[in-house]
C-alpha cells in the first residue's frame, strides 16, 4: 500500500523539466492543457495543433537528430509526427516503452535524454481515461519506432518550454490477474486464500494474529521478471485487518496501482516497508500473501479505518514491472 499518491497535477518545475519521466512529462503537459479536450475533436482542430518547422533524421528505433530554428514557441497539446514507425500498431491498453529527448525551444539545448544511458520509460499506458485526447489520439494507432514531438509551454516559474520527442520502442500488455504455478507447500497455519474466476481474492484468517516479523508467502509463482528495489510494480491488491475486516481493495475499484519499490531522494519509500521488503525478489505474474507487523506498516498511528498498531494482511497480484 502506498503511503501517499504521487500527483500528476503539480506544476512543471525546473527539476521535473530536467529529469522527468516521459510519461510524467506528457501527463503534466496534458494537465496544463485545456480541460475541455475531447477525443471528438475534429481533424481540422488537430491540424491547427501541429508544430511546424521541426524535423528528425536518423535510423528508425535509434536516437534521432531533431532540428528546428531557434528561438521558437510551442503551445501545450501541439505535436508533430517526426518519424513513422515500422513495427506493431500501438493499441488501447498497451504499456509502451519510450525513449525520449526534451529540447528547449529557446535555444535547442537538451533538457532530458534517455537514449544515452538506454533507460527507456515504460510507465506510459495507453488509456483513454488517463491520457489527454491529444496524446491519446497520436499514440494510439502509431507503430513501434514512431517518433512524435509534443509541445509543452511552461506556465510556471521554470521558464522551460520544450519539445518532448518520444520514440516508442516496444509495447506489452499488463496481466489481468496473477498467472503462473500454484504453490503447493504453503504453511498450514497461514491465512487461507481463495479466488473468484476473475482472480479477486477472498480470505479466511485461519486464526492469524499479530506478528512481530514480516511474512511474505508466494501463493502463485509467476514466470516473469524478478523484482528489484529499482522497479515500479503494477499490482492489484486487497488488504485486511487480522479480524478479517477488509480496509482496501483495488479489485473493488477495478483498478491497479503503480508502486515504487525504490526510495526517493530523501531515502523515503512510496510504499510501506512491508510491501517494499515483501515484494522485492518476487516475480511478475505472482500472487503474494503479506502479513505485515505494525512497525513495517503504520506503526502507532491510525491510518483511516486502520487502527494504530495494526498487523496488516495483503494479497497482491503482480501484473507488470518497469
């Protein structure tokens, strides 16, 4: 469970302009665009939003050389297709990995680049509910190895207006539920988990009481990538108190969360310690039972409907990682 929700609505500050993830850049630009954006916008209005005078050279799927006359201005929601790809078509629900360059339109300098260290951003999910129509309409239907430049006109004190040139290098689908091999030797004294056809878990606490140390038990062993403390994981989960009272479930919201397993610049984790320690080393596709002692959860502080000094029980499906 996350300690707090990362906001995509904060102003685009200088630090973000210099080092934002590609998806964060797009989301921030989308938030600063008009909220009246609609996917029903006409082709003519889309054409008005196209950026003129920007070109790209280079081999498809490799870092392009972007050229434009400086200084220039861009508007939020503006775009230009710089290179048409030759790969698979990007569809609704795809998780897209993108390489990118952010270029200051005042002088053409690079503000951010993922190509040099080969650190593609795979946090971008093609979802009509979360992406502004301009970005959604351009990304959905594009082919892998396409490069699109998006204009971001900073409205805050950072002073950075830029073109974010994103090259879509691969795509995948997140799992819908844990998928793998059922673990047979689960200790008999642990809570008993059953699942609906859609994967939603139910639990019998089986006499589970408070614990002093973390229990992390794999219930389904997925065959995907092994999680490290550098990953962000995409999960569905349900959480209970040891008396069987459910206090939260992403299944009830038909949603997932993206949870960082790494610490931020201040050394703090986005998720409670029990999640971080209990999920690192697990694999994508797995379902994991966590029984978390209070000192690795919320300690002596009440958290919503969770009383102080509570042992927490979670069943977590690991659907993707990046």
